């Protein structure tokens, strides 16, 4: 259920983009091709990829 959890992590980050824990959990759940966007904390990429 990684994709579902990703959607909720992204949603949480839209409310608090400075949450280090949410970024860490999001990174654990992501596919390899999206790790760069997570490391740079590019929330737009994740919102587009995983809309809620």
C-alpha cells in the first residue's frame, strides 16, 4: 500500500513542508525515479505524481 501512503505523506507535507519526519517516510515509500525530487524537497513533483 505504498502508493496510498505516499498520497497521505504528500498531503501532510502540503500542510507542513518543513516536517522532516514526513519527508523521511515519503522517501522510504518512493520509487527510485522520484528520490531526487524528495531529496531536493520538490513538493510540486510529488503533488503532480500522487494527487489526493
